[in-house]
């Protein structure tokens, strides 16, 4: 969710506006916000979800595609998996391609756990349907100019412009769940003096591509190449996600289709592999690879979840899983407080989230160096990355540690 107007934590407006009261206002209808909303509805806690985009838009927006097994099981326990385990393809290994070789990494054999391939638009569609259509939840699409008020007081509020009438509306609440992503309004509502934002820039970009072409492998392929990283990830039997490492800030216009496919072939083709299946490229955008973490993930009556609190580059496919982890913790904490007056979950929310956040951040940084070192132009980084790769492929102990972090197992230390 985005807004052209910076968020504020000013006093609620004194001029006459339609006023409503609700225990929780959730800003953002992504996986985090919708998960919080569904759990609150199941516990008979009233809430309102505000989203700047349309329902059609959020159900089609291209985003992440891998769910860790723990996340699917957690959603199943809440009645929110909607048959993911039965419908979604399962991945149990991936393949490195480097130095003219290919080598599989069977992480399920090592950990006993696997990934589900379930693109975020499908999960959002499931969660919107459950929240709005099945559970009768209040979700307001297309809202504009969202502002936050009195977050550090006892009576916070959220105001917004109604897209149909153009009038300002005001929601008084007890808590605000900030789930509106990296460019949303809630993360800017935390005063700078009350939070530390730790940031790491990887110094490269990824050209994110969506091809109307069947996958060219039965698993994820990670191409480690002196020309730059390349990735292949199935999204459906007819659609494949590709990534190409490019200079940070590069313009997608610099990458006509012919150049894209030429570079993908160069970086991903090794002896013994079938040629890539080409198709129409329906998406091209450059993602600058950077991570950030906001500590703490709360300010007053505002609690942040997902990319509003932390961003992890798509290097290790962790973003959607982290968003769900935080949403589950936040929803449980809100239910405990609003239902039983138990505030322990809210008091411990940020610390509980950040343990997993930092494990995933560290792993993302580690894997980024493995993938980007060979193309860095620095012989030392290239040599170290090669050693790192050979170690996880040759040492059972190193492979076990890598596999557990990759699958998200036992990371809440």
C-alpha cells in the first residue's frame, strides 16, 4: 500500500468528519495485514483494513512465490491455508550452476522440510476471500491520504479520504497494525528518535523478469557466473520468474528481450542441461538489492509487520515468510490483550520478531556474497565466494547449517 502523503502522528483533526470506533485498524492488505485481519475476525475482534489499491490490483500484483513449510502449517492451523498443501507444487532441492557444472542441493533430504511454490497474488486472493467474503470483514479499498494520529496516547486514530465521496473519515481505535510495506505510510510515522533503522546495500541490482514460458527446470536454478548472478524460479506450469544481476539503478529499457535471453542463456547454460524455453516477457523491473531493519517494531499504539518493519532482498526468498511470522505473532498478541487483558505478547512482540528477522537478514547477506562475489571484479571476493560454495556442497556439516537456514527451520534462537 502506498500514499502520496507522508504519514503523521499528529493530533486527530478537530474539524467535523465522520467518526467511527473500532479496536484495531490495519493499514495495508498484503499477506501480513490480511493474516492479522483474519485472525482477529476469528477471535471476534472487530477491525478495519485500509488499502490504497483496488482488490483486483492486489490480487494480481507480482510478488514473492515461495512459502516455507512452517508458514503453511501455521496458516493451516488457523484455517487460512485454503488447501495450499494440496494445490501448490512442492520443491525439495535446487540447483547451482557454476564453472560449467551443475550440482543439486537436496535440502529436503537434509532437513526433512520443503518449500511450497505459491505466488503471493494467490495467497492474497485466498486471504481476501476468507476475510471479506467468508468472515464478513471490513476492508476498504482505494483509500487516499492516510494519516496516523496520537499514536503515543491512549486514543490513537487513523484518518483517510474516502475514494467515492472525497470526504475525510476518521477511525478511532486502540491499536494500529502497520502492514503497508516499504513505501507505505506507517513506517514513516515512527519518530526518528524512537527507532534505529539498520540498512545494508548490496551494491547491485536484479532485473526481475516474468516470462510467459514453461519452466526450463524442475527446481530453482541459481547461476553463479563471472558475468553476474542469474536465477530461474517456476511460478506455474506456464510462467517462469527469472532474475539477472545488473548494475544498481539500471534502467529496464537497457534490456530489450533479445539481450535478456542472450544473457540468461550465457549465465545459466551448462553442459547436460536443456536449453531455456523462451517466451514473452511480461514484466521487467530493476530491484536494487538492499536490506533494512527497524528496531523496535513498535511505537506507542502502532505495531509494524512485514516490509513496513524490515525488508530483506529477494536473494533467499524470505520476505513473504517473514511477513507471515510477524503477522501471526502480532495477531495473537492483540487477541490476548483485547480478549483477556494480557499484554505480554504486545510487550514482547518486537523482540520475538527480531530474532527471526536478524537470522534471515544474516543468511540473506551470506548468500548474496556467494552469488555476487564472482562478478564483483574483486579477485578476493570471487575466491572467497567460490570457497563458500564448494564448502556447502562438499561438507555435510556446512550443508546441514545452510539447508536449515534456507528452509527456515529452527531460526528463533
